[in-house]
C-alpha cells in the first residue's frame, strides 16, 4: 500500500490506518473481544496498514494494552503507533504522567504520534502550558511527533504558536461522506499547512458499511448515543448508499470500501476505520487498491451533497 508522510514529520503511514477504540471493550458491542482485535491488527499489518490509533481513554487504557499485545506480534518497527492524551490531562504534571502510563500500557519506549484528544472546554488549561509540556516530551524522545484531535483552525493556530521547535503534524477529526463539516475550514487549512487529517468515523460508525436500517440499529452504548442512527438520518443516508452500492457492484467491492476510497482521494486525508475483527480490517485495508473513475467520483459527490443528515 502507498505511504504518505504525516505532516512534515518524516514518518510514513499507509493511506488507510486502523482505529482501535473498539479494543476498549464491550461498549462497542457484545461481539468485541481482545483476541479478534489483536488478530485484526495483525491482519491489517499483513495487508500493508502500518498506522494504529488508540487513546488513553479507550476502555480506560484497555485499548492501549490490547494494541501493545498486537505490537509484540507485529514487531515494533512495523507499526506507527498513534495514541492520545485526554483533554483533561493538559496540566504540565499530568501530560508527562499520562504519556508514561500510555508507554507502559503499549509496552514501548516511544510513541510515534502523540495527540491531544480534544481542546478541553472545562479546565481551560492555557495552551502555552500543555503544548510546552508536550514539546518537552518530544525533545526528550518520548514522542516522535505531536498531533491534535478535534481542533478547529483557531485552536490549531493557537497551539502551533505555543510550540517553539516542533510543529503539529496531524489533526484527527470526524470526516466521512455524510459528515463533511471539516471541508469548510479545517481541511483547506490543513492542506495548505501540510497537516495530515486523520479521518475518524470514516464509515459513519457502520452506516456507510451498509449494515444498518431503520429498525435494525446497533445496541451498544457508544452508538446508542449517535444520532446518525435515528430513523430520519438512516432514511436520508439511503440516498448516498444507493449511489455507493452501484459503484461497489461495478468494482466487485463492498460499500465500505467504496466509501473509504472516495474519502481518501486527497493524500492529506488518511481514514482510520475501526475494526472489530480481521475480516473487517482486511476489507478496509483493500479499500485503496482500486481506482474510481472521474464519473463515479462525481456521482458519489453529487449523492453525498444531496444527502443531508442532521447530527451534532
Ligand atoms: N479523536 C476522536 O475524537 C475520535 C472519535 C471517534 C473515533 N476515533 C478513532 O477513529 C476510529 C474509527 O472511528 P469509529 O470507530 O468511530 O467509526 P468507523 O470507523 O466509522 O466505524 C467502525 C465500525 O464500523 C463497522 N465496520 C468497520 N469495517 C467494516 C467493514 N469492512 N464492513 C462492515 N462493517 C465495518 C464496525 O462495527 P459493526 O461491525 O459493529 O457495525 C466498526 O466497529 C476509532 O476506532 C478511533 O480510533 C477518534
């Protein structure tokens, strides 16, 4: 699989990554288990995926532990490890403590991409404090690159201004064919500044895998809160799914693969679909191994534009 550079970091990642929130545990559904998650990571790596994303908050550290198990099988040098410090851990003393705890759970000496999970709206720790603490970890070699997540342009600019020698190399944000808000400001800014956009929920948590319908929705605690699964939104998503099915049939691919392929047309965007088992990881890894025609891209874009889900 082709590789792209994470910002200007020199770190090369596959065009499709792998999200491991799922390895946090049963809040993603009864069918989640550690063994399948490890197998999913191993399979993804065998199919060319080298970027694995996790976070200290996923299953309160459990996801990082499961990722650590997979890394021991895969080999440390064969994986780019991305994890996140929670927004509420941005006090100077907390940043280092959180980083060391993640390193321990992952069983590694260095995190490749350390991301601030969200700009914290409650404690309002000044960016100067948190980002300088991150920069110190970077200088000491505990993290190879600094990233953020869910940052608007104003947050990105503020955070970058606090860093003296390092720069932000990636912004992880929600981005899928149904939820395209970042196209207005964040994506153009990141493109201009060469900051990689890691697209979370690139499959709209399964809606764009064509799995769910009105009356057949996931019951897990995470997706119960996601209003993408409301009857109104699912009916609306049907318009886009019809277009995706048509293209998928022509390429003998599945709908999830077409949705991921369409999202990753610009190499500044790297989708990180979550997977619960090896078969999903394998399918998603193969999502960029075929080319959509310009007409197919236009048809998907037109369908996406005329599909209007209402989520917050
Ligand atoms: N930074 C943030 O704030 C943030 C927020 C959310 C997520 N993330 C990261 O982004 C990653 C991906 O986002 P996400 O997990 O929310 O959503 P997603 O990738 O859009 O959806 C993942 C779900 O889709 C289904 N799926 C995946 N591949 C499939 C396939 N080939 N065929 C059919 N179904 C498939 C699986 O659920 P079922 O099989 O149960 O349907 C899977 O759990 C996460 O794992 C996490 O690392 C970050």
